[in-house]
């Protein structure tokens, strides 16, 4: 177990954890949001972030401080916490972003790490190479080599109690991201940002973002705290947490406010388009949209930034509660409905259901089937795996009917979409207590048929009869040959004559 991070609770790939930050003498509960503070701009003061918003940790850029004579002197003299006037933990970035934007920077990893330590940073960052999406494999690989050399320099440096992050790069090549994750995990470094995903999010490529994170997670150990670097829109937090991200940083709250943009968990709205404010934070209950529009520029920006940050922190709390309650994926399903590209992100998440299944609790409150994507949740994957381990008699009836039919079978099991078959003794255990809509959809029937197929294929000696409620031909086609079929709805029709 990594000393600085402890997982307390899990749901799908999401977790509530505790990040111990020794230098700040603080423990940060994750998922956590790190508001980004530009040391030159004070949209909302760090002190206010702590007292009014409950921020336990923030992130600022040591490269900007290093490059500004006045800030550098003050940071070295007073220390970073005093300079920013923030009582919690402070993470610092290194200039990697500037490197990716402008092509070069004038510090080395050794220098900037030593500087971060001198000014009192609690979590430092080496100068990694943020490789953008879609570059050639050669470039992604050679950039990654450089990043890995920098991580090794950071690992060998004397950083005292300060935690040090180990960014995971590799562009849009899952295999490289996985390799990068494995390498980073093998260092003695502490926090693992998945880097260079901002261009993916700017282009609404949530599907690619999920593939990148899933790959990095396969390389990193389950005890590694993962930071989705540059991700600050609350709309995608639930999705990213479900894939296993623990830390987010938001510059969005301030940047969007500057452009009169209003964040919601369903996307961004232009202040000028709003007739109503769909939020109950102090800003939105004290003002109408017209009043906000009428404020002087600085004041409007600050009020919008405050709203944006309230929404962002509220979503983090909602996600934590969902993890506790075991319904994180139901929250993800709701968020996925806000934008088609978010739905792509959720569908991609479910491509990794077997990976999520490893951390998903065996038992939770209740499985709610709320969209046809629910048929691909990790609980369904796990049930199908379990079917291969159950012992079955020589002849078995699988039925969607209420009571076992006839005595000609050794046993009768229930069939419930989307799970498929199970012995009646399991019907009171999770997830088979699921709440499913009475109007079953095709995806649930197909998943149930796949469950039957798994059972039959594992037990070729057993004579299996399936009594189903009018499964269409395309669904029945998923069943192996040799399964005897009885259509219960045909019986119902006979009876009603
Ligand atoms: Zn608000």
C-alpha cells in the first residue's frame, strides 16, 4: 500500500480515498477538486476558497512564480502558503503546460523541483512532456522516454516530505499509456496525473479520454491516487471518477467566468441566454440573470466564478455520496444524457466493465436499471462470470415464469433480464434484487440471452430448457444450439382463448 493514499470506499472504478499530505500536515478526502490559482490574478482569493467553499487543496504554477522577480522573491522569503494566504495543501505545476504551449522553458526538472521545495510546495511536479493526442507513434514514444527520464530524476532527487507527482503520458496510444502507468507506478513518486487530456476534452472526445484513463489505470496499481490533469468541468466528473480518477483541478471556474459563461452539471450556458438560474447557491438566489448581467465587469466575473465553483464543489459532494450509496453509475447515466459525446464516454466506460468489476463492491443498495446501457454494467459482467462457477444438475429449466413448471426437470432457475439465469436461492442477493422497468428493452434481453449462453457453454452435458416471455428471433439467435425453447406468452395466449 502506498503510504500517502488509502481507499475507503469504492463503487465501479470510483473511490473515496484519503490523500495524506505530510508537508501540509493535512489529509485530503478524494475525489477532490483543486481550484487553480493564477498567482497574478485573484478572481477569488485563496482564503475565500478555504472558508467559503471548503477547498482543502489548491494548485498553482511554480513556473509562473519562478519567472516573476517579485513573486519569486516573496515566495522564497514568505513561503507559498503565506504568499497565497491559503491554509490547506498546495500542489504546484512545473511549467510543462508552458512547454507544450510555447515549445521551450528555461528551467530543468532538477531546478524546478528544488524551487518547489524551497517555496514550500506540498505536492511538486517534474517537467514532463505533455504529448498531444493523435501524434505519430514515434513521437509519442520518444516524448514518453523523456518524461520517464524526468520521473527518474525526480525519484532520485532529495524532496524531503514533499510529495511529488509522476505524470502519465503516451498521447492517444492506450498501450503507451499503460506502459507509462506501469513505469510511473514503479517509481517511489506519489501522485499520478494523467496528462495532456485537455485537448480531448476541448474537442468533446470523452470516449478517447476514457480509453486513455482506463489504459493508465491498468498500468498503475489500485493504490495509486490518479489526477485528471486539467479537467475542471463538473459535467464530466462523475464519468471520470467512475473510471478511477481521484483528483481534478479547475481553472474553468475562473476562465469561464471571464467570458460570462455559467457552468452547470449539464454543460455550459452563456449568461446572456439565461432567463432563469437553475442553481440554489448564494449567487443564484441573490441575483436574477438580468441583475448579474447589469453588474460591473469585475464584480460580475467574481460572482460568476463563485457560482461556477459552487456548482463544481457540489458535484464532487454528490459524487462522493453516490459512491457511499453505491449508485455512482446511475449518476453517470444521468450525466451521460446531457450531451451525445458524454453518452459516448459512458458507453466507452462500459467497454471497460470487466476492469471496473475488479473494484466494484460485491453488494450494494439496489441496482436500478435506468437505461439500456445498464445492461452492460460491471454487475452484469460479474453475474455472467459467476454463472460459469455454479454447479448445475443434469436437466435444468430456466424460466421467466413465476413458478417452476412440471417435474420433468431436476431443478428450475429464474431468468431475469439483464442478468440471465440464477438459482432461486440467489434471488434475494445483490444484484439480482435489481429494480428493472416492466417494459424490458432489447439490450436487457440480449444480456440475459448471453447469460444463458455462458451457462450452457460451461455445462455442455446439461439439458437446458428456456421458458421465455416472447423473446424476439434476434435475441433467441444468441442462444447456443440445443437449448429447448418454450414461449410463455404463447401459453398466455392459449389460456386467454
Ligand atoms: Zn449558482
